[in-house]
C-alpha cells in the first residue's frame, strides 16, 4: 500500500516540478516529497500492522467460556483498547508469557489454570473479585465471579476502577488516561441489596412506552454494567397506554422544540407507529420476547423467569410519577432509605422519565456493593474521573435543589406535572391566586439550573453530557412553572375583565413554553425526552394558543 502511494505522489510531484525552470527549486521540491513519502510510508506500515502505542494485554478465558463470559471478554477488550491504546488479544486456556495477562473466568473455571496462585474464598453467585495474582512465573490479573454474570460484572468493575462511567445514554471515559498494571489489585464485592430490578414497561408517553426495541436494548446493556439483576418486562403493562392505543402525538407544523423530532409528523413508539392498533399488542408481545432473550444474555432475569420479582414486596417498589414532564429527583430520599437496614433485601425502580432518574439508577447499582456510600460521596466518585475535580459539588447542590422542588410537588400536588387534556383549562378557569409553593418550586428549579450550568462550565471536555443535560432539564422546569403561573394570572385577568393583561400573560406563557421545549430539544437523548416535548405541545402549548386566539377575538 505504501509503495503504491509513493509511486502515485512521486509521479505527481515529478510532473509538477518540471514546471519550475529553476533547478534548485525542483531539487527542494523533490527533497520535500522524499521526506513526506517516508512519513506516509511509516504511517501506512504502522496502520497495516494494527500496532498501538500502549501495552500488550492478553485476556485469557476458560477453554469453553459461557456466552456471557465471551461477552465480558469482548467488552473488556474494547475498554482496554480505548483506555490505554492497548494491543489486546483474547485467547482460550493458555497465556503468552511475553504479554501482560488478565485471567477472565468464573471461579469454578479457574481450576483450568494450575499454575495460577490466587488467595480467594469461595464466591457466592453475585460475588465478584479483581485480584492480582501469580500465573506461572509472571504476574497476572484475575477478574472473576461466582457465576458467569458476576464475572461480567467484574469485567465492568475493572473498567469502573480505571475511570469508565456508565450512564443510561452511554459510557464516558476518564479525562486523564490511567496507567495499566496487573499489580496492586485487591477488590472483593458482595451484594448488600440482593435484587435490583428495573420495571421496563408501563404507560407513560415520556417513559419506556415510547421506546422501540433498540432503545430498550441499549438501556438493558447499561443496566448490566450497573449490575442490575432483574427486569419486569410485560406487554400487558402497556395496554391502554396513550402511544399504544392512539395514533401518537402530533409534532408537525407549529410545534415548539420541533428540531428534536427530525421532521417526523407524529411522535410515538417507532416499532408501533406503522402497525394497526389491533395488531399492537401482538407486536408488543414479540418485543417482550426479544427483550427477555436480550436480558437473559446479559445475566438479567426477566418477569418470565419469576426470579426477577419473587420475594419483592410492594414496599420495595421505588415508584416515581408517570407522564410527569417536570424534573423529578429523589436521590437523597433513596440514599436514606437504602442505608436503613430494612430496605436492603430488594428494590424495584418504576420511573416515568428514566433520564431524570439517572442519578438514582446509577446510585442503586453502586450502593448494592458499597453499602456505606452516601449520595454526595457517590456523585464525587461518579464524576471526578470524567468531569474533573470541583464539578461534583455543584452537581450535588443542583440535585438537592431539584429534590427540594420534588418534595414540594409531592406534598402539595403529586400530579401537578402530569399533563392531560384538561390541564390548561383547569388552571386558567381557577379563581384562586397563584399558590406560594409554585414560586418556591420555580425558584428551586432556577437555582438548580444555575448550579448545573456552573458545573458544566467547570467540567472538562468530553464529560459535559451529564451536566449539560440537567442544566437544560432544570431550565425546562423553571420555564414550565413560569408558563403555568402566567396561565393562572391570565385567567384571573379574564375574570376581572382586563383583556390587555390577559393577552399579555398568555403571550408570556407561550414564550416560556417555547423556552422550555427548546431547552429540552437541545439535549434530548432519548425518546422519553422527546415525549416530554410532545406532551408539552399537545397539552400545554396548543391549548394556550387557543386561549390567546379566543382572547384576541373577544
């Protein structure tokens, strides 16, 4: 390949040099080409050989690894390559003494390595370990678990220890490249929360009801990295859902935040929009079957296994409002609950907008094996590697402020942010003055937004997706509260026969709705986020437009 490139460019430069009458100029041009060709040639050889500048690492599995352990090897190989620019190979059974070795196998398969010297107690089904050891005459790293799925967790734990962070939207890698070594590892993890279950399907246009198969698969993959043990996946949970029973939410024409939809005319579950309503339940059943198979391949038990939900009481179900468009954070409450011994057995997460609950989802996965960690320490551990120091403190404050807003909502009106056809008409028709707690909620969202923007400014490049998302999300909450306050004031002005004031407040409401939806559109990373925008257009923006048209015509 390099000789062909040299021949081509040699011919080009030689032809061009003939146009220069000065011999010295031609000589300099040809000399420049020679040096450049040498560099290009070396680059091509380097690329052709697949060489990297980092360490040579060999992942050694059992002779007949399970499918989950093969997945663990692939995932580990990809992470090590990206983290260390390493040359990684995966082999079965025997290690090459000239490469740094990682033995990746469940504990029962470690007997296949007679020269392995490892001090490790018998591991339970969920227990896993990362230990430095001796393999023959070389040092090695052992990544193992008491079962194939806990061996997969151990592989992901190694990535976490080197700074890789797992979010629902994907993975973030550390800002500063770590240094690889097989030495100095001594990690043993035992579960304090035995069952960690994800409720994958329930009616909510801003929740998993709007997800297609690919989005569910992506989230299941991230939940495996966070060591979730189960997923409740039942098609029956979606019967009667707005996107299942109906034709979807209109997002064409005069739709604010329309950029999030890529030109689509309707928002809905992508796998159901082309299916007739009569056939949607059957389509959902096929989706559930596919998701169950996908989950089992990740070591996640499903509802069909019964193990996913056996022994889980209703009190273990951590439920957040469905169809709620407002940001909801309960991280402090979850931390307090989990750190009480009575809540350690099992936990189920049922969440309206999973993007909002990313802090809680990650915290449960990490707390399960680090039961002394509180939410503040967790956020520092989560964010410092990918965002840099000084960011987590601002994030913690922002999340706490949002949780204060959440607590006010739960105390005064738990369904306040859950939208439907009558939301705007009820607020506009009310003769009550604007409640004081509305202003408190708005101010909490404003201050939370400011903290997240400060965090985002401090965050290092490549680690801002998490901080920017919540900055924009809390901006949405602030503008939402402004919009509903303006609608209430417009209704009071109408009752007092102050048309100009009524029109001004309705126009103010439309401006705030536009600002809210544009904020969400800027960071929409899931169908749930798009669902928030679609719900706002259907049940807030268009009804306010109609009120304004009526006011103008009177």
